[in-house]
C-alpha cells in the first residue's frame, strides 16, 4: 500500500485537522520518516492523538507503520527531469505505477466478468473524462466488444432510463463528484443496470452508488494543463 496514494484518495473525507497532517506529510515526505510522534505533533501544532487517529483512518496501526511505508516508497520528485518531455514521461510512469498500487485485482476481475455477461455496455463521462470513455470504446471495439460512449448529460439521462439488469454502465470521473455523472449513474442504478466506476476517490458519491470501483491515481499537473 502506497501511503501517498491513499492519503490523496481519502483527502476529501478528512477533517480539518487531518488535512493539516496530510498536507505536511505530502509536502515534507523526506522529513517525516525521521520524526517522532511528538516531534511531528509539535511541528504542525496538533495533538499526538490526532496523528494516531489519522494514521488509523488511512489504514495504518500507528505512526510507526506509516513511517515504515514512507521509507519504503521514498520521496519521489515528480518534477525532476531536464526537459518537458522527460517530465511528462515521468508523470505517466508515476500514474501507471500508482494506479497499479491502488487497483484491486479482485475488483477488476469481477468487473471483467460483469462486462462479459452484459447485454449492453455504455460509458459515461463529461469533459476530459469523456475522452477517457471514448478511448475505452476504441480499445473495446478493437477486441470485438461493442460499447457506446455517451458524453452529453441529457443523453446520459435518457440512455440510463432505458437500461435494465442485463446492462452495464462504466462511469468515468476523476473526483467522483461530478453532478452530471452522479445523476445519470443514479438513474441507471434505479433502472437496474450494474455500475462500474473509474475514479480517484473510493469514498466519493459516485463510488458509493457503484457496484464495482476501479481506483486510479491520475493527478493533473501544470505540464499537462499547458498542453
């Protein structure tokens, strides 16, 4: 388990104090592994108990276990590299590696089985997530699997209303909180369709209404935004 990926995935659900702890850990990665519990508490002006609760919330027995994870995964500088090309390459490598750490193979296999048994498969996404959904459609068609991408929210709602228990919706949303996606997926769920979500956040509204959740570790960077 990569503690950095876990913290980023659970970040929206953290309390104000927990976010202070998370921010410090993400910013001062190389320092945290050398601090005691009390030293960290003093550095960010929170109580020892708050740090222990934070560690347990993100899946660790205590601060020592968290420090061990930090030591194992090291302090990766995503912006290192001499050129933009190298930085983009490193970012993609980080995303693939981090997604591998986050993804549950058991959940993936269940999703694959549901897709194989489906009568109809539709992919929902808006904005940049629609591009990811379209890419999925192309990949599926290349292996002979028919899938339809719907990116317009109104058409998503209409499509969702005619689905049934033999159909599958694959929903893309990085945040898992995009209202248009959550609404259309809710309609599909009410119609009886099975829902597979692809998102960064396991505790998001989209994940909550999904039958299967495939976690990613995609994070936008200023390099990608400029391209």
